[in-house]
C-alpha cells in the first residue's frame, strides 16, 4: 500500500469507528433510563461525530475532490473500516454500557499514545479526542460499577452483556499492512502496545464492579479489512438515506 | 427540665399566633402587594393555593413539552442529511432535554416531585404542547419545527421571563439564551431546502403547510375562551394574553416566509394599516381541542414511547439507587 493510501485507510479506521458508535449513541435520544442519561449519551454522541468529522476533513484534504459528507454518506458497507464492536446494536442500557466500556478503555489508552504521532493532524486529533474519551470512560466505568454492584438483576444483566460483547473486543487490536508501515514511520500507534494498559483498566474496573472478566475464547475479526456484521448495512441504510435518495440535493 | 419545656411551649404558641394573624389578612395582601410591585414570589413565600396549582400545572406542562418534543426531532437525527446538520440537530435536542431538566427542578420547588409530575404525564393527567402530537414526515419538518415551533416557543418564553414566580422566571431567562439558536437552525434547514431542487422546495412548502396552523394554535385558545387566562394575568404568571402573543409571532414570521419564497397557507392573511398587524384567517378550534383531548396523530405514540423508555430504564434506576445506598 502507498503511504498516502495507508494514511487515508488508517484515518477511515479511526473516523468510521467514531461515526458508527456516535450513530449508535444517537439512537438513545429520548430513550434513556433518565433524562440526565439522555443528556450524557447525547454528549458522547456529539463528541464522537466531532471526532469523525475532524478525520474526514483531513481525508478530504489528502484525497481532494471530496468532503466529509461524501465520505460519511456515499460509501458502501465494504468501504467502512470501523471496528466490529462499534456497530454492535445498543440492546438494553447494560449492553450499551458494556460495549462502550471496552471501546472507551481502548480509545483512552490508544489516544494517549497517539498524541505522540509525528503527523500533526493525527496528533491534534488524539489530543482533542483524549479529553473527550477520558470523560466517556469515566461515564461507562461508573455505570459498570453501579450496575455490577447494584441489584441482583442489574448484576446479572451487566455480566451477561459483558460476556456477549467480549468476543468483539480483540478486533480493536487488529492491524493491516498499511497500519504496519505507518507504525514504523511513527504516524500510527501499534495497538499491541496498549494491550496491557487496556487489560489493567478492564480488570480494575471489573473488580470494583464485582464482575467477572470473561474468558478469552474465540474472537471475531475482519473489520480492519472492511468485513462487517449484517448490522452495519442497516445502520448505513438509515444514516445515508437522504444523501442516497436525493444525490443532487444540497442541504 | 420543666422550665425548658415551658419555654418551648411558649415559643410554639407564639409561632402559631403569628401564622394566624398573617393568615387572617396580611398573607394574601402581602402576596398581592409583591405581585403589584413586580417582586418575585419565591418557593418559601406564602402563596394562594390556586396560584401554586396553576404554576404546578403550567410549569410541568412546559417541562413535559420539552421532553416529549425530543421525540419528533429525534425521529430525524439518525437520518440527518449531513454531518453538520446532524450535530446541530442533536445539540438542539440535547438543549431541550436540559430545558426539561431545569423546568422539572423549578416545578419541584412548588412541593411536588419530578416523579409525580412524570406519573401525571404518563397517566395523561398532565398535558404537553399539542404541537408534538403531529408527525415529522420529511427532513423539511426539522426546518419547520425549529423555525415555527421554536419560534412560537420563544415568543411565549421571552414573555415568561417576567413571570411572577422566581424559579420559573429564572429558568426562562436561561432557556431563552439557547432558543434563538434553535430557531436559526430550523430556519436554515428550511431556507436551504426552499432554494434547493424542486423536490426539496416542495418538501419545504409541504412542511410549512402542515405546521403553520398547529404552530399558531400553540398559543392556546382565544382570550375570550381561555378560562384560566384571567387568574394567570391577575397574578402576573402571564403578562401578555394568548392573542397578543399569537399576533407577535405571526407578524414576525410572515416576512421570514417571504424571504425564502414560501407561502403561508392562509388566504385571509393581509397587512392591516389600522391595527399595524397582520389579519389572519379563522383557526380550526375543533382540530385544536381534538388533539388536546388525545386524538392527534401521535398522542398515543408519544406517551407509549415515553412509558416504554421509562419502564425499560426501571432496572437501571433501581440499580443506581441500590448502589448509592450501599456505598453511601
Ligand atoms: Fe426548549
Ligand atoms: Fe427549543
């Protein structure tokens, strides 16, 4: 892969993961367990959309002749590179929290390293995003603890949610050949480097939540090469509807 | 020991005497004097029962409107046609959730809890603005809602900044700061569509056609038919009547429609040189009362949606309470 092509693909990985999770979080709008959570989840969603926009604008600059909306709304399922875990459906509140917790812990440690990228745009992106995900991680961790150490029912629900989503977590650590060259040149961060820190965060929060860390078994992968679950297509169908139905319109 | 008890007893007697003398005449007088002099009534102040009840009803209705209003707009968040529009709409809906939150807190100062108010909403004892019982069918409706619905809400809320109840007035000041952005985002959506492709223009006009009359109904019945208006004006909960506020809204909105080349669906609309206002056609009050009574296109859906979210979240709220109790 050419360096520019690899860089674009790498930005898509980060930008798409934020966009897709942002869209999932926006689904909570008016559906939260309390008004305060509607506000908190909307905040998270807004941060994530902001992150994806920053990277899409950069891609548009690199590619020329395109823009953030073309990138978000005119690509097909196989052209998206978001992590598998980000497209998991919201399920109940506990499913969302367990999913987000694994993602937030990853993003937190990943962006912490990515700040050191020798690509200025990516480093600035990481710096801004790190502030945001620090808050996201606090939000999801606090809920892991409350639900884990809340009622009998909440404990069962959150433990099951965690067990179910666990097999999508390792996909976040996957890299493709382009990533490898970017890692070598100091632009990207090797996710393997943060695995230990990620594990520590997970373990310490689960301990406080009185929950059991799921066994590492089979892990689903493929998103780094644009192979997704069936859920992504439906999410895109909804999200891209207007841009696709009225290709000549400006909004 | 005995001395202390006697001392306490005397104090209690004194207190009761004080309350009695106040009740005889001067509580109500003092209250009316404050209203007269535009001094805000605060939660701990004495207030007539009817004043409290009127505010409980009006403020909770206002809070419920903010919250139920999240649904018709949330209906398009996932399908917004650009990332910019998506973020702006989502931020706007988030503001509305925040408004609901301030208003519930302000209404709680009247001695009723948020959960009681919410229960009244879900059992349909409490109302919310009828406008949210209309569906949002196309993206242009996000324009119409921001432009017209928030536009009408602003006229009402600006006036309510002067309301006589302190917590309500302060909530309105805070809310009004955010509202003008809401109207601007809606107007931007509809003007972009009005100057867009023929299909977009048609959607914009259709949205205006559907939302115009319900928007001007938002101000409530004509003054002559509004049973509660009299007390509300006397106590300065309201400082302008339904008809005055409606007229303000119509006068400022007509020009905005002209600028973007859309037609307001009222053939009787014309400038009146004598009154310096626009005359407008007869409002269909049968439709208004029908929707108020629960027969609007979305009344059932809105309440069911609210109940479902509330019930789905019950285990989460219970867990949070249990955790807080265990961990102090
Ligand atoms: Fe509002
Ligand atoms: Fe608003």
